[in-house]
C-alpha cells in the first residue's frame, strides 16, 4: 500500500464520530423537547386558571339556554309559570338542584306527584340551571358543609324525625303511602344535601321547615340521624322493607301458618 493511501485512510478514521456523540445529541434533544413541553403546559394551565372565573360567570348563561330549551314550556320563559307548571319565583338554586338531579324534573306527564326517574342532565348542566334560576329569582341556597357533615346529635335528630317526619316517611325512613295516589318516598339512600333541600323547599306534599320550625342545628341533627341509619347494620336481621306490621304480618301468615299447615299434613300422612 502506498504512503498516500495510508494517509487518506488515517484521515477518514480520524473523522469518524464517537458513539457517545450520538447519545449526547439524543439527550440534548430530549431535554430541549421536555423544556418546551413544560413551558407550554404551564402557559395552558395559566390560561385555564384565568378563564375559570369567566366559566363560572357563564354558567348562568348556559343555564338560561338549557332552561329555555327544556323547562320554559311549563314554567314560562321568565319563570312566571303556566297552566302546565308552577312559577319558579323564589324557589332558588337548592330546589332546582333537588328536582333535576333526582330526575323528578322535567316531568314526563302530569300526575299526582313527580316521581324519580333517570337524570336527564349532567352535573354541570344541573348546576347551570340552578345558577340561572338563582340569578333571576333568588331563593334558598346551598347549606354550609357543617350542616351536612353527619356530626350532629343523632339521638336528638331521631326524636325530631319521629315527631315531624315519621308519620309520612315511616320511623325507619322507608317511606309510605299517602292519599290520592301520592306517597312519601323512602329516604334510606338519600344524600345529606337532598335531605336538607327537602326540608327547606318542601317538594311535592312535604311541608317547608324553615328556621322557625327547625333550626339549622335541628336540621343537622335530623340529617345525622338519617345518615346513621343508612350506615348502621340492622340488629334484627332481615328488615322486610321496614314497613312495619303489614309486611311482618304477611310474612308470618304465609310462612308461619303455612309451615304449621305443612307440618300437620305431614303428621297426618305419616300416621296413615
């Protein structure tokens, strides 16, 4: 091999990149890309934070559109009511949230009372509807978290429930029948917010319990006692729906007397 070829080969060998250089370039690229992404994410987050207030202000506007499309036929464009539905003046956000989030509204048809059914709106839409009604005709508002915390006087709440509520809702909160096709629903799975809303707004045939009838602390105690019932195991075993002597008597009639008759028939057949 000539000297010139050797020199050319050495120059080519000396010009090759080290394998570490490629790894370094990849690392630098990843760091740069990560930095750009982090900066863009922070900018988007800041934008979302800045627009959070405007979104909350716009919820009433969204609620107005939902109301006009789904509620105005019965309640009127200005909440004034019609022949098909009552006025919503003064019902407040608490009543709207209760009625819509339990599926009672919109009603499918006129009847003795609005029954629960699958909810037709999302949580955000329900809050928007409530915010719109509250902005037009203010009424009862959401309670403080303390009222719903379940840390009230359970014994006092149970006594108040027996005095004020059990005649319709049953002492075990299992509900009961009323007159003319109406009924008091069971509240064994009802949320604390909806218990409070029912007491304050008086839906269907329920009376309104304002602070003159039941103070905020009284309401807290009643809610605490009902939440206690929901979480407490039944010491007597199978509750038979907690409907009292009707279901218990039917159970005894069918299984108790039926069992005695079966034993008597067995004894007779055995003796024969």
